[in-house]
């Protein structure tokens, strides 16, 4: 059974791909916003900054989101290669 057989039509496949792209876009926007927030925190005086653990947690969260996007991107690339063969 190929990856495409679970979809009943081309329309369903296109909708699934669009949903994946939207998910990636949403996750990447969240990462950009978090990085901007971290930069603002680092520009503050040391006494008014978040503590190092909060910054570390934000960076870990960003890393997790980026890993999800990369994994989904790899799945999309594999599907495209299968379709082209």
C-alpha cells in the first residue's frame, strides 16, 4: 500500500498537503515570535531579564517546534519523490 492510497481523491491529498504547509507556517511564526521575545529580554538590564532557566526553556521549546517542522518537511519530500517515480 502506498502512502497515497489512504487518500480517496487528489482533492483530499491536496487538502492534506495544504494542512501540513499551514501547520509548518504556524510553527515557524511561533518560533520567530519567541526569538524576538528572547532578543528583547536579552537587551534588558541584567536585573530585569528573565532568569537563565526561562531563556533555556524558550530555546528548548523553539528547538522542539523546529524539529517538528523539519520532520514534516522530510515527509513531504518523500511523498513528492514517490509521486514522481
